[in-house]
C-alpha cells in the first residue's frame, strides 16, 4: 500500500480465520475454500468475486514412474466426467470452476 488517505485499518489474519472473523470486521477477503466451509459461498453475501485464473487450478500429478500406469488414464477420465463438473457447479455455486 502506498497511501491510506481514508485512514482505513487493515488487520492481517491467517486465511483460516477470515470467514469466522466477519462479525468483527467491516470487510474481509475470504479464500474460496474457507468461504465454502463457513457456508457463505453462493450465499449472496460477497460484494466481489475474483475471476477464475489459471494460476489457481488443481493439477492431477503422478510420479514420473507412474506416468504410463494402467490406472492413470481412467483416473483422469473419471475426474473430467460431466458428473464431476455438475457436482462442482452445484456444490460450490461458482466459487470453484471446473477447468476441463
């Protein structure tokens, strides 16, 4: 921060504390996983949602020696199934985006 002409007070919190501290704060930036656990994701309480960025996607990773194992392709295919996409959409209300 370069300047604070409105003299706002900023309190640094552990990300796990941001959602449960809302009653004591005017504004808080809450990571999606904590918003989900607190039951506030998709509640309409947010005043801003960040756009999904490829920086925050999950990766399915295996050890190099398992790269061509028989179970790898079925695992990836099952994760990329339409039922998983539907589950993510219904469960996370836009807070998590299936990027496959």
